[in-house]
C-alpha cells in the first residue's frame, strides 16, 4: 500500500512538473514572438502581404491561412466582424501556410488575381466554393477554374502568371516565415505578435479587445 502511495505521489509530481514546464515554455515562446514582432525584417509582417484595415492601426492581426482549410473559411467572416467592431483600430494581414495538398496552386492563383486588383473578390469566391473543390480535406485545385470567371479575372493571364518569379518568392517567403513562427495548423493568429492562449474564436476576440484597450 505504501509503495502504491509513493508511486502515485511520484506520478503526480511528474505531471505537475510537466504542466509547469509547459506553462514556462508558453511564456518564453510568447516573449520570443513579441521580440520578433518588434524587430526589423519581422517574420510576421512583410511588405508583400495583403492587408485589410488602416495602415496605421495600432492593433494588427496576422493570420496564416490556407484557402483549402475549412476552419479558415468559417473564421473569415468572423475576422471581418472584428475589424468592424473595432473600426479604424485593427488591421488584418494575411500570410500563406499552404498545408493541404494542392494549396500552393490556390495561393498562387490568389497572387495572380492580386496583379489584376481582384484579390479579395477571388478569395471570397474560393471560400464560397470551397466545398466544391476542397471537400473533406481533399483539394482538387483544377476544379476552381470553373468558378473563377465570376470574379471578372482574365483567366489566361492568371494561368500565365502562376509561375511568375515574384509570386513564387512570395509563397516561398510565407512558408519560411510560417516555419520560423512554428505554424503547424491553420488558421494561426497572432495579435501584435502575441499568439492565442489556445485556439478558438472567443480567445481571438478577447485578445483583440485587450490589445485595443491597451493601445487606445
């Protein structure tokens, strides 16, 4: 009985040590990310990244996303609502993390659409039609071409621009930055360089509200 009691105490001690170590790691990681966000050449913000909201906003949401990610599609209108709720105070910056098979093609299409000034419209069409071309996490990029004419894009130009060196460099840089920041799933959010304490819409809303309160 005494041995069992000692074993239980030992297991409890190990568990407590594990929890404490995890807590300390999260705190250290958050501090490291905060330092990165303030440095020049930050992996959070790049000049090429598309953004929505005022350029001088004091609160910046950086979202690493994948057009084939169902959760990204669900979060998209909620993130726009956050910008509306804190009008003039929050900016959204999008970065790519094409983790699904074939998603690299989708992000290249988005960048080709940006060359024609139709980025956001094309992204919306991608999300609206996602169940048709990325059902059950099995993207079939070729199917998106049937929906792109509704955006008003010059489709021939899009196909031609997919391998434009500028687009390839943007995708390469975003993938590299995602790795640097430890992005392993999408969507991944950082608010003024701070990661969410845990994943969820409520956590994002609360972190944005806290940053708005702290900066305005």
